[in-house]
């Protein structure tokens, strides 16, 4: 799809075209309402600006659509396929790394009460494990900000990949 096609779609159709980027209807609707975009850069910058307004509620809502690192996504929709592809580096991780990620996820959920979220595309399993361990040392406020930054990165990568 080109930005021009996105500009010209009906509002409902435009929402459907970007629905896989993040499970937050408010962001999807706001981006669609901000059309027309003069370029892909304009579109991506607006998507980024709108994502900078996310808070804790948005984070917990959006997290429902993200499987744990190292766990298979549920269902066979577009989001599940995207997660599987983003997490490609852990698919063939050895048992030791998989177990370390599993234990890290448990510790993170006990400490912060939500799933550990990280932009997986472009990161190895070892890098994600190191980040998990580092972020376990964050205070809750700092960690919420890091998780929101990761959610924004994942969303913007998905948005970028939606367009030619
Ligand atoms: C994910 C996911 O599904 N894709 C990604 O980049 N990160 N999940 C997660 N728990 O961080």
C-alpha cells in the first residue's frame, strides 16, 4: 500500500489496514483522522507523535496482543504471524537460553505485574535476555517508560512495513 491509497480509503477501511500495528483503537482512529499525509515520513512522524501520548492503561491494553518472548503467538491472524516473524531469533534458541528466558519472564511478571515487552526484530535471544535482566533492576516508573518506548518501536516498525 502507498500513503496515497491510505489517504483515499474510507475511514473504516483505513482502520482495518493498520489494525495489526497495535491493539489500541484510539491510536488507530487518531492516525486515520489525521489523514491526508503528504508522504510516508509525514505519516510515520504523526504515528510516532500520537504514540508518545500512551500511558499505563494503553500499555496494559496493547500487551494483550503480544505473546511472551520465546512463546508462540496464539491464533493465526496477521498479528500472530508478525509476532512469530519478529521473534524469529528465539525460534531456534538452545534449551538453556529458552529456559533462561522463561525464568526471566516469570521474574519480570512477579516484579512488574505485566508481560515483559521488547522490540524483538533485530535482536538476538541473548540480547533480549540481557535486556530482561537489566530492566529487572529498574524502578517501576522507569520500567513503565521503557516498556512504552518498546511498544512504540514495535508499532512504528509494523507501520513502516505496511507501506511501500
Ligand atoms: C513481542 C512481539 O510479539 N513482537 C515483539 O517485537 N515483541 N513480544 C514481547 N513480549 O516483547
